C-alpha cells in the first residue's frame, strides 16, 4: 500500500496577465509578475497493487465520485474532465509499466473553486502532475512539470488560457515570467523581507461573490488580438511594459508605486475585450477607492472572482468595511514562498479500500 499526496499554491497576479495568452507571447513576448499565496490545491493517490488498473476519483469539494476501469471510460462530458485529461496524459495504457496494473483512488481538494481568478484549475492540474511524478518517480524538472500541466489543459482538454498559472503553482514565491515562442523563463525575485511583509500587510483580497467562465473571455481576447484590433493590441503592449515597471519598483522597495501601477493595469485590462468587468465589479472597485484603496485589479481573466486592492495602511480597515458593506467578502491570506510539494504519507490508514471509489482514506 502506498499513499502519495501533493499540494500546489494558488497565485495572485500583479501585472502582465493576458500577455501570456497565445498568440501574443509567440509574436511579441509576454511578461508577467505574480506571487503565490497560502491557499492550495491538493491531490492524493491511494495506490493498491491489485492488478486491476482501475481509477477511482473523489472530488471532496463537490462530493463527486467516479470510477474508470479502462482508458475508454475517460470521455469528456463536463464531469471531472480535468482529471480525465490528466489521466490520459499521466496514466496511458502501458503494459511495460508495472504501475499500469495498480488501482488508484484519487482524492482532490482546493481552497478556492474554479472561476475565481486565483488559477485554481491550473493549480489542481499541477498538483495532479506532482502526485503522479512522485508515484511514478519521474525526474521531471519544474519547467517540465509546468509544461505538462499546460499541455493537459490547453492541448488535451482544449481549455483556453495563458501559461502563468501552471508556472506559478510549480515554482512558488515571487516570480517574473517571460514567455516567447521558443521558451519560458522564470526569474525568482529576491524581495527583501521588509518589503514583502509591508506589501502583504497593505494588500486586501476581496471575493466578489461571483465566479466566471474564462474560456469565453479569453476567446474574445484572442479573436481581437488576431484581428489586430488597435485597442486590444495597444493595451496588451502597455500591460507587458507595466509588468516590467512593476517588477523594477518592487525590487527597489518602492511599495507606494504598487497602488498606482495596479490601477493602471486594471484600466488597461478592461480594454482587452468586453466582459472583463461589470457594474457590480466597478461598484466594488470605486467604493474601495473612495475608502482609501490606492489601486487594485480583478484577478484572472475577468467577469468575476477576486479583487485585489492595495491600501493606505491607515485606511486599510476602512477599505475592508466598505468592501463588506458593498457585498464583497474579505479573505485573509499570506504570501507563500514554496511551490509544488509532493510526499509519501507515512503509516497511512486505509478504511474500506475495497469499496466504491472515494472510500479509501489516509
């Protein structure tokens, strides 16, 4: 019996989001600044060497359970499709592999649901890759793990999106990322602890109460950029430059510039395409600004999810009250400096391992 568990951190994106979405990075080069937070996606593999090669999946967040006896059962039908895509790539039918006859019970949990702008779907995919890497003892590098997760989502499953989420979840911490046609370059930033602590204190994370389906918004952004719509192209170009500027200000410790640059980035983001904001989001943003937020932005593709604000430290509590009164929910968080982590559970306790999928535990 073997139980493998992995966790990967969710992220907040400060600047550059959108420039990592094809075909922009292949043509012009994308640049993104982000940092991971202490919210995670978890994946557990409970391995049983029974010779059956079946896979049971239990989504703990939605209490959804499925069992797949053969690769032919992995049909994309809107139910646990991300897991099915991961299984197609990470667990192909291969009689030469001894592990192909193991039965797996998989357990999945995330601290944030999909569609909230924290990269939760991609982070779960990274956690799955990490769990299988540990189980299969694959010597993948961090870059390879991120690219495998990207391939599962974008190529195998056909979900639209950029590259920053997979790389953020894999590497962890503060990172400046550059994406081109040839490669991705992740530069970990050594932010002085005083600067990081002050930044974390002055940031406010607010859930708008609604999620979004990023596929549609990103499709429109890609269509507008491919058509070379001047407003979209100019906004993306300025967003890339902004990511570089914000990285430089952060390294210099110029914390107060973060508010202004976040607001500038948010105004640019709304020019990518329609549907990125709405009256509810605009209302929350304006109430936060009136209460003392120096700037902010909606995380993720747009349409809903989390707003990130940078506050005057004296008025941070006032901003939190204003956001709450306007229907938002302030969420506590800390910055997280570790990326993907996987481990073997020592002395696991299994209960009902021979029962239906999801009954095995540790």
